[in-house]
């Protein structure tokens, strides 16, 4: 394997000319010690942190120094993304390709919140969900990948008891009480005419016409990507501290008749959103093991 060229030979490397001290000071100014300790859980950031003790540790711990440098690059990248003026759709700035590599694993705490300790809510507390939070969840979820950036998922947020009461006749009996208790129920739907938006969301011309002339492709694309979008929505909601109770125990024909009479949007399933009443959780069920579910070829 080739050795990496020295930093002195890389004047365009953002680390060029940066001392470790300058990097640590910049990170501390940007994130603060406590956030730094979450992102890179090393003792010098989590216990009585100081610049001097951090430098002592990092100078003799190459793996930790590497993580610190990676986080510094990530910080610069995020700053660039915030400042960067909008480019025409579909053009790629070559300088951002390199910096897009995300090198940091998210913290254990975040993994717990998204997956490992997250549970499907089966009942909800009275705590309301701020309307602004719904917009935030969507703004995160929409960034998940879909084929040709088709993004066919659509959402109807039912935020009042009256709006949710319209759903009740369609629900399986076991889903009624928790839907009444949830501060928000989302009807997640598929836009069967998603391709009308292709000129906005896809950089190559002809995509709209391509789907229009091939209904089987359009339907398969809509179904696959709509469900993906719904999964992103659940993860985004969890990332913002919400609990989700997805439900397919619902008569979709009734939901469609009640909410989407023109037939363009088609309900896929529902998600109750709010803050879990953990006293109502089911026991956690097993997941298939790696050996049962995966092949490595
Ligand atoms: C698409 C989908 C549909 C579901 N439908 C229902 C439902 O109709 N009623 C219900 O009580 N739970 C429903 N669930 C909840 C699942 O049973 C639950 O997410 C799963 O058992 C994992 O639970 P855990 O996250 O607490 O481990 C549904 C989940 C998903 C993702």
C-alpha cells in the first residue's frame, strides 16, 4: 500500500498548516467540551477537559488524533454546506465530493435512540407534539435516498381529536385506543402521480415521460420508494425525540375513500406520533440473528 503524502506536500488539504492545538481549540469553540465528549468519547474530553490535557493525550494516541482531525474536517464541511450558494440541480461541485465522506460513527447514545433502545409506542402520554416539530421531521426524512430521487411519500398529519375520529371506523379494534391517545396520527401515503414532480427533483429531462409511458415501472417505483420514505420518517422522528407507533391494521380502502377521494394519493399505513407511555409497551420481541437473515458471499 502506498504511504499517504505528507501534509506539507498537500497545500489544499484543510489540515495543512493547522497545529493540533489550533484544531482542538476550533473544535472546542464550535462544539463545546460536552458535545465533543459525545462525538469522541475519550477521557480528556469527558473528565475535567482542558486544552493542555487534550493535547497531551492526543499527541500520544494516534487513533484519537485521527478522530479529532476527522471531526475537524466534518465541521469545516458543515460550515461550507451552510454557506454554499445553491448550484443548479444535478451539478456536483468537485470540492464537496471529497469532503462528503462521513468518517465519524454516530455515538452509542444516538444508536440507542434511533434503533437499539427505541421501541414501538403502544400508548402515549399527554405531552403534545409541537407543530413545528412535524415540519422538522419531514425536512430530515425527505433527505433519505429514493430511486431517481422520486420521493413519492406523502403525509397527512391528523392533529385534532376530530380529525382522528374520521379514522376510527377504518381502524382494527386493537389500534383504536392508542390512536385516540396519540397527539398526532400520520396517514402516510403514496403519490401515484409522483412523476409529475420529476422535472423539479431530477436533473435529467425525460424522467416524467418515461414513468408516464410505463405504468408498471411507475407503480413499482412508487410502492418501493414510498415505503422507504416512511421508514426514513420513523428514524427522523426518533432522532428528534419522538416515539412512533406504525400501524397497518387499518382498512386502507376506507382511509382512501375518506381522505383521498380523487384517488391520486393512496394510503400505505399509519403512524401514531408522540411520547410513549412506556407502561403500555409490549415485551421486546426477538430479531433474526445475522446467520438467519444474512449471507456474505
Ligand atoms: C408497517 C408496520 C405496521 C404495523 N402495524 C401495527 C398495527 O397495526 N398494530 C400494532 O399494534 N402494531 C403494529 N406495528 C408495530 C410492530 O408490531 C412493532 O413495530 C414491532 O413488533 C417492533 O416492536 P419494537 O420496536 O417495540 O421492538 C406495525 C409496525 C410496522 C413497521
